[in-house]
């Protein structure tokens, strides 16, 4: 029996998700009578739905979840890192499964870029962690702003832009692999992969839709291992994580339907908005780091 690259990737990802899910559910059931009493199912379900809906659109889930969880007093600060990872693992894997299944991407391009991001996160972590965070944020913010500006000019017919390719070959494929390796490494420094990956796909002449299975898949392969560690150590909020997971899966389903049925022109505008927004948040983070260092 011959398996496609997409089927092999989904099989591996499914195995990772099952292993994580077993750890998560077993730990939750073991402590089901000792759940946190400072939060509520209704609020964490709401947080999950909202944050993973927008995560599916490419905005990311960690920052919005942090803001909502703190604002609604649902997660104590010391448990935020673990809760962010554990609660969004299954929704992100679901995003990857759906987009890889429904959005056509040339197999070699998809497999190579996912592998590059995964290897980059593990191999490049030590190097990236030594880089000045403020300079990395500032450089990425400027790069994203310029890219979003070029995309906007393309939409206004002021210059050629974008493309409809579903795969890459030759030099462009090598650039994509190297760039996604770097983006995977940057994730370990807190630089989100979604918007830079959208920009990369655009600059290489691929269809905006192709960015979704690539960026979701890249993150989905990274999260289960990190989340298992948090579960083993009990360093997460169990009620919040389970509620956000359930609400998040519902949010993902609603958002995927929205994205996959969106005309390319409208989807490109969404991608531009996401990249501009991410550029702004990185400028803001770099500025905050500078103020703290002063």
C-alpha cells in the first residue's frame, strides 16, 4: 500500500497527539476531584473558543489567551506557560489535520518545510536563546512591516505581488527550507511562526492558502512534546486547560470553515492584516524590553 507524504505526516502527528492526549486525560481524571476553584468552566470554554478561532486565522493564541486568562482571573501567573502549551496542543493539531487534508500543497514542499521548522526548534534553540531578544523582535517587526506593505501595494496594483503556486522547486525550495528552519528556531525565543510563515509563502510566490497547512503543521509537530513535560510536572491549570481545549476545538472547526470558503482576494487581505498586526505587537514588545533595560 502506497502512502502519500500528507498521510505519513498526519500519521506521525496523530501518534504525537494520542501520546499527549493519554498523558493529559489520565492526569486530569486522576485529579478530577481536586480541580482549581478560582476559575469556571463557562469562562475557560469561552476563552478557548475565541483564542483558537483567531489562532486558526493566523493571529496566534498565546498572547490573547494570556490577556483573557489574566483579565478574567482564570489562571494563576505561575501556571500560565504550562496552561498555554497544554490547552492549545489539541486545537493546533486539529488545525493542522484539517488544513493538511483540505488544502493542496505539493508534498515535497510541505514535508520539507515542516521538517525544517521542527529540526530548527530543537537544533537552533541553544543558539537563538543567546541572541538579544529586543534586536530579534525589532528585526522581525521591520521585516514583517515591509512585507505587509509590499503585499498591500500588490493588492492595490502598484506592483506585482503574490502567486498561486502550491509548491516550490530548486532555489526557492532551498530558501523555504532554510527560512522555516530559522522560524522554527525563533519560536524557542518567543517569536511566533504564523505571520512570518505567511510572509515567506507570499514572497516565494505561493498561494495564501498554502501558508495555513505549513504554519499549523509546523507548530503542531512542536507542541505535544513540550506539553507532555508540563503535564508530567503538574505545572499547569487542569480545569482551564481542559476547558480551553474543548472550547478551542469548537473554535477551530468554525474558523476552518470560514477560511477554506474564503475567496483568495479576501484571504490575502486577511493575511496582510495579520502580518501588520504581528509587526505592531513585535515593535511594542521590543519597545517594552528597551524600557525595562533602561
